[in-house]
């Protein structure tokens, strides 16, 4: 049996590892477009703030591939012939397969501005792109960053940390508006300013301007003005990489449609990670996740399916934790501060940020919010029909694990509902009291079960 995996990210590498665990004799070929071992894309942000050395971002070492007896092929997969069961590479080589996993991930969206291809435009999306960003930052003085998600804010922090005069342009009037409410956004905005980032709300660019050397010299604004800079950081979102399946019978929507076994519409072909659109139990729809834990879980489920040990994939609670300007931020479940009904906003789908989930942007029909703040620490809960379905924590992470458990297991908090919704300063104490009571009950039941 020959297993062919296109993509060396979290989903692809996890699938390869899973297949080898289940099939010691099978041939596994893993195709990667980048000449590096698997690395953590979320970790790239920590390189540019000097939190970790560049080599620490690699999640696998070269010998890992040798130990698993993986055929690692460096090349770009450009064609797929589902009838002949083979994949063509850009250099003219062809690879046949018995089982194929497409784990091509997502790529940064490139805006259609004139001048967007000029030297000095950078992205925080690949290892090479990160090295180019650092190179440009060392030679530049003033940077502009555009984008409304985590990656844009991480890029702004990194460029400021590298000593650049950094300006963050936002089309709206609130930071990370798909997730933060006004107070949370204001809290982070103040922290950004303390770290030397100038924020420009309600500001859009329409063109990247070049100098006589053909490098970035500034940007043109929507109001007609110009703003001088010698570096432009772009992080307006990501989109699943679907070029390989274009023109094939494989069904796609926003990404490759797969069932709960990660099977595509074509027998023998599977998809996992950022390029897959998987059934989601939270919404009852097929959703796209650009979350590292989801890619790992999907990769494992796909690997099991490919060796014939199918187990229905059950999506976990959407969860992302990040560090922004010294503030720990954790989003769990459904956290959109401005509900837009039960449907996913189309703009969000097209510009889903790395490190986010479509589930975050959906809301139940009936909900209430609980909110509390203590200095730089805030917690916001979303409650639906007696259950907590979402939580957003900024600063203190004391409640992260208890809330993740309550949301993941859909624990009924009806008896505690009124006190919870009152929120205020006692909210943390109320959550911890409920959590400790629940833990005590679970411990007692466990003892009874062991007798």
C-alpha cells in the first residue's frame, strides 16, 4: 500500500505518524513545498519578538522522517489525475498513490493593490517569509501593518520590537473586531500604544507606492492622502489552498468538503487541516478551522481512515491562546461580540485569520452575556439555554481550564444562571465555586464507581 501525503504541516505530519503506527510495512511519501522539516506556523510570531530562537520553531527534526521511514519529497504538487491515481510535481515528476491525503493548508491572502509585489511588502506566514520580514526590518525605519486578526497584531508587535516606527492601520474602529468587544479592544489598544505602536482606526490603503529603486516608499490612503513607510506588513487573512483540486471531481465549497471520516467525494482521497471543510457539531454545518489543534486532530483522524481503522472525527471546542503585547488572550467556543444571526458572515469566511475558527463567528439564537473586569484582566462568557458556549479571557488565565471543560462538556449551569449573568467582580469567584463543586461531585462519583 502506498500512502501519498501532500503537505508537511500539522495535519500532514500527524497523518504520516498515525499511518506508520498502524501500518509498519506501508510505503509513505510526504510531499513538501518548503525545504524544511515540519514547523509551527503559530510559533513564527515568537521569532520576531525574540521570544524564541528561529530553530526552536521546528516541531520535527530531519531524523524523525528517517525513523518513520518516510519518503520526503521536496516539490510543489501542481496536478492531480484521479483516474490514473497520480500527482504531478512542478519539476515534471509524477507520484502514484493508493491512498491520497491532501493537507496543503492555507496561504496568506494577497490584496489586489497596485504595487503589492514591490520589495518591502512582507508576510508572517512561512519560515522564509519570517526571515525576509526580519531582514527588511533591519534595513527599514517605518512600518505600516494592515489586517484585523491575530497575525496582524503579532506582526505589529514584532516590528516595533525590532525597533521600527510601527503604524497599525485598521478599516474599523476596534481591534480584532470579530472577537473583541469595545472594552477588550480598548484594553489591548492601550497596551499596543505602550509598546510603541501607533494605531490608525478607520484607515484603508488603496495602493503601495514605490521609489526610484523600485522599493516601497509609502502607501496611498482611501482619502487620497499618502503615508510614508519603507515596509508594509500584510495580514488580511488566509484562504485554503485548493489549486491542486481545481478541475477534478473533488467537491469543494470554501475548502475541500469531507465527511466525518475525512473522506472527500472521490474514493481513496482524503483532506485534513486548513484546506478541509469538516462537519462541525457546534453548528451542524461544514466549517473551516485555521487552528493548530484542529489540524493535528484532523490529521490523526485522516490517518486512521486511510489505513481502514475509521473513527468519526469529532471536532473539539474551538480554542486559541496567544500572547499579544504581554497580554495573554484565550478564546474558547463562540465569542463573536456582535451576533449576526445563525449564519456565518461571508466576509469572515473569505478572510478567516490564521489561528481562528468559523465557529467563533456564529451565535446561538438565544444567548446572554456575562462580563467582568479587574484591572487589565477581563472575562466574557456567552450563555445559551443554561450552558456556557463561549468565553473570552484577557490577562489572567485562571479560569481558562475550568471554562474550557464546562464548554467542551456542555455542563448545565441553570442553577447558577442568575448569579452568572449578573457578572461583575464576583464572576471569577462564581465560576471557581461552581467548578470546584463539580470537581468534588466527579471525585465522589469516581470513588463510588471504583468500589
